[in-house]
C-alpha cells in the first residue's frame, strides 16, 4: 500500500522535466529567428561601414549623415577628416559620421601604372 503512491510520484516527476524543456523550445526558436533576421544583418552592416570609413583617402567625395556632400581634403589620425564643402570652406568631420562614398579616387600607384 505504501509503495504505490511513491511509485506514482516518481513517474510524475520525470515527465515534468521533459515538459519544462518543451516550454523553453519556443523561446529558443524565437531567439534564433531574431538573431538571423535582426542581429546578424546589423553586424554585417556595421562591419561594411567600418571598412568603408577605414579606406577613405584624400580626394574621395563623401556624404555625411547630415547630408553634406564634400571632398576629403585631409585624413587625420585622430579619427577625423577635413572635408571641403565649398571652394575654400573646410570642415572637420568625425570619420564615423560619413554615410557613404559618392566617388573614390584611384590610388597613386595605380594611376602611375596606367600612364
């Protein structure tokens, strides 16, 4: 008479562990979907932007995040660029605020080889 309730209680406990895991499966799937749809593409976009900003050089025409179009006059080492927005008007811009490169200049070595 005492063995029957104890045996029934042990059997119910084993099924509860599998049920607890089954409750977390949808949460894990939602996180996986969010990673592949949101987090991973954003990381790729940041990586591409960082590479674009690192390749900036003098003579490139750029657009800032504020919408200002100008030509890179000087590349500084402290994370800044000097951008000429009009003839004789130069502004200092933080490198990370460059939204896109409109036109790139050829490297000096490549230009010398074509002549």
